[in-house]
């Protein structure tokens, strides 16, 4: 699986993270949270960053002034993909629990808001991607369902309601589903909660398929272009600007050096 890893620079840590990190990183160090996405063309619509409150994440040194926040497993994989300076090495500076970084503010490249809040998503799988997920409620049914849930039960989740906006930016138009396919599918399939796993999986498959084959960009630099075309263009532009990296997930047991 080939993902695009988006470099979301931490602009302000949550209070808990600030305390935990005190003295652990050099002055002026940039820490990037790295959501792994298959939909770089949707980055205009990022409205939050999701972490799992229960996952322990690492902060790994990738250069003198750049550090990545992600799971150990992702770091280990990246160590074999020319992302770290030394082959096979992924120096961990410290670890933080997802719950400790909730409320941090990060930069979300290409997004309308610029900076977005880190909020919890319990259904994140530790074994997939980087364990960090960027929220695009316009085009991802999971993200939309979680956004509604967080907004409704902010206090329960330990967040402020204003961290999660229900003013969702339309970025892709899909015939028959309008310009907000994820909310449309969630409504049509009567999905009530982020825990409706089976229906959400079905909605996600639909949204992937319809978006890819029939979607057309209605926001950003590639407005008017089909998603199929914009996907690669947005991705390349994020890579060129240094706002993204390529991250591949091996699906076999052995990791071999290639290319
Ligand atoms: C932004 C985005 C916008 C995504 C969209 C999807 C959609 P998949 O399809 O199962 O391979 N994701 C990434 N890592 C995780 C994780 N560890 N646990 C749970 N979800 C994760 O998963 C890839 C997609 O699932 C990624 O692409 C990410 O969300 C999320 F409009 O990034 B995506 C119809 C989907 N639309």
C-alpha cells in the first residue's frame, strides 16, 4: 500500500504534552505529526487530526531540526525507505500517549483553516499507516461520523466543541451525491455512530469508488479536473513543496531493499 504522509507541523502542544516534552527536544525543533492518506486530493478539506487516545506514539528524529510523531511500526518501516538518515535506524527521542496530545494545534497543508486541532478517534488501527489520520469529513464517512460525534459529546471526549467544526468545506462533486458525499452516504445509510463499523466500511468503499471514478474537483488549484487526474497532481505538488513524503506499507513478512 502506498500512502502519502502529510507533514503537519505542531504549532502548539497540549498542556500535558508540553509538560511531558519539557527539555526533551532542542530549541527550535519542528515536530510533524504524519497522517498517512490514500486521498491527497482531499487535503483542502482537512478539519482535524485524529489520534487514538490509547496508542503510544513515538517522536523520532529524522534530521537535526525535524522530528516525526507516529507509531513505532511506521517509524520502523520508514527506516527502510530513505526517510531517516541511516538505513534501518529510527531514533526515538521520547514516547507520548495519544490522549496526551489531544488539543494540540497542528498545521494542515492546503487546508482552508491552516491550523487544525488534534482530537481523538478510538477506531484508529495501530497496525495501519502511521496511527495518525487526517480528518476530511466532506469525503470520508468515518471522519464525518466522528466529527458529528465529537461535536455532540465534546465534554465526554475531553475536548472543546469549537475544536471540531461542523461547517464542512465541499471540495469534490459526485453525480447523484452532491458536493458532500460523506455526509450524504452517512445520512442515506442511516449511520448513527462511529461505531457502526460494518456500515461505515461499506460507505467508505462507496465513497472511494464514486469519488475516484466520478468525482470532480470543485475547490483548489485543480478545480474542474476529475479526481483521477487531480489525485496525482495534488500529491506531486505536496511532495514538491516539502509538505509530504511517500510512505509504503509492506504487506508481506519480509522487508527487502529494492529500487
Ligand atoms: C484522508 C482521507 C480522505 C481518507 C478521504 C479517506 C477518505 P484504507 O482505505 O482502509 O486502506 N486511515 C489511515 N490510517 C488509518 C488507521 N491506522 N486506522 C484507521 N483509519 C486509517 O485506509 C486508508 C484511509 O483510512 C486513509 O485515507 C485514512 O483516511 C484512514 F476522503 O486520509 B484517508 C472514502 C475514504 N475517503
